[in-house]
């Protein structure tokens, strides 16, 4: 992690907004309308065309493409197409070539899915855990989460346990009767063992889900405490809550 630098997109853009919008304009000049629209299947609307050009400017503002050997990472093929436009833009810049810089690589990084249900509707509020969920939300969502005995191919509680709970350094405490195997604890390095025991039937969904529910809330409560301790984040959380409440009324 010594070589990792975290930069906030908003700060990078607002530090020089004039050049940011010049980059948006120049990106539009450098590419044909067809190439820009090809980056987004929703580009029938003008707003999406502008959003694609802004994605190019975002990459430039963050400086992710400022040196040789850099990698532009994204989470979807759609985002990758926008970043490819940024690469093409740099390849066409004479100053970039004169500096001896090589274009960055665009790489799609697939994250682990923490969806709680298979093929859930977009409007299903219980389809996933949210960062600022309260304890009642976590309890309700984990109770409804899909969890089939022995199925590790799609087991949301197992994924949450491995990626959220154990991944954040917490432990998973499974409480069972002695005749069912007794209590069991899993640490950060035990994700593989947890999956193996669930696949073999040694760990039942009825025991896994309550353990994950409590451990997930423990992890999220740490996040909530950190948010509450930061005045700016606490204020932002209130605004998010207001917006969510307003949307429910519609």
C-alpha cells in the first residue's frame, strides 16, 4: 500500500475547474459523435453524450494517465469504453507523445457481488446491504437473504461473511448447540474453511445467517460511528436520509 495515492475526484476537478471544462470541450473536438455515442448504449440523449466526455475529463483531472505504466481501472465494460476514449485522446496529443509517455492500460476489475438476492428487481430495497443501514435494516435484509444449504456458488450470507466481516478484520462467531457441533469461530484467514464447511453441510444456513447478521452489523456500526464523528459526513448522511425519505413518498 506504500505506493497507493488516494485522490478525491471532486477535489481534483475543483482545484482547476477551468481546465477541467476545457478538457471536456477538447475531448468532444477530438472524437466523432459516433465514437462518443458508442461508449454508452443510452447516448440517444444529449446528457449522456456530455457525461461520456466528462468521464474522459475525469480521468485526466485525476492524473491517472499522467505517467508511463499507469492503469485506468473501472468496474464495468461501459466505464471501460469511456476510459478508452481518454486513452485515444492522449494518443492524439502531440505534447503527450513528445514527452515520451505511453498510453495507460484500461482494466476492468470485477468486484465481489454482495447482492442478497438473485435477479432482484431494481426497486427491491432489500436486495443489498447499504453502508448506512441501521440494525433493523441489517436484520431484515439478512433474514430475507438467499441461503441454500451447501450452495457456495451463490450464497449472499457467505459472501458478506468473507468479504465484509472477515475482510475487515472482524471475526465470525457461530453459536450452535453441542449436538449441532458447538460454537465455532472464524478469523480473517478462515474464509476458505468457512466456505468448505458450508459446502460440506457442516454449517447450516440456520446457524450461518444469524452469525453473519450480527457480525455484519458490528462492522457497519464501526462505519456509522466514524461517519457520526465527522461533522461533514454526518451532515451529508442527514441529507441522504432526507432524499431517501422524499423518494419514498413519490
